[in-house]
C-alpha cells in the first residue's frame, strides 16, 4: 500500500520537476511517510525511478496491444486517427502516460541507457501494432514505410502536445493527419 502511494506521488513529481528536480524528501512528505521509510522501499532516487519507469512501460505496452486489438474491425484510417486523438486525452488524464512521454524525451545522462532500452520495448510494441494496421489494406507505400511515417507523425504530435495548447494540438493533428493520409492513400 505504501509503495503504491509512493509511486503515484513520484510519478507526478518526476513529470513536474524532471529527474534532477525531484527531491526524495518531498515525495516522502507528500506520501505521508518519513524519509527513512521511503529509503527502506527505495534507497535511491534512481531505484525509485527505474521501478516506476519499468511499470509504466509495461502498462503502456499492454494498453497499446489491447487498444489496437479492440479496434481491429474498423477502417485503418479511423484506428490511426482515433489513436492519435486519444493520445491527447491520455496525456492529460493519465499521469503515467504523461510521465512516460516527458521523461523519454528529456532524459538525464545518469539514466539515459536505462530509459532508452526500456522505451525501445514500448516503441517496438507500438511499431508492431501500427504495422498490423497498415497490413490490412493496400497503400502507396509498403507497410514498413507507412509505419515509419506514422511513428514520426506520432512523435511530432507528442512534442507538440507537451509544449503547446490542447487547441493547437487539435488543429495540428487534423492538418498533419489529413496530409499524411492523403499521401499514403492508394
């Protein structure tokens, strides 16, 4: 119970302050425990971070696989557009999703290799699911080429989402997706 509370608080702190800005004493205080109790569960900030990040990666992989499985019977265009649109909701409503994107795009050197290797697990899972969507229909490009292009669109929209307003994201999503879809359409 205490460990889950610590993780919930820590996710918010890592998201808000970044890895370097997180203070273990603040996490302990907000979790309602003493710093010594926090040290019992997590002797270092790095151990806390790696535990949380591993959990979030697993959660996002499961979410992504289930998401695409649940939508597999609708047209490819709708699946992909809905995924990008839902990304905004998840980033604003799910602290884990926001944490994953922020930390993965601005990683301190101390944890860079850990984050990179774990993020690749998520990225490769997402890539597999996206490729399956492009295998369902014929396009102007191969499924691999469409997947790469879509993932670049996805990355760009994440950055846009992190640094701009929700309204700006909506407009950018609509414009970028329309151009993307028209270019791959057979």
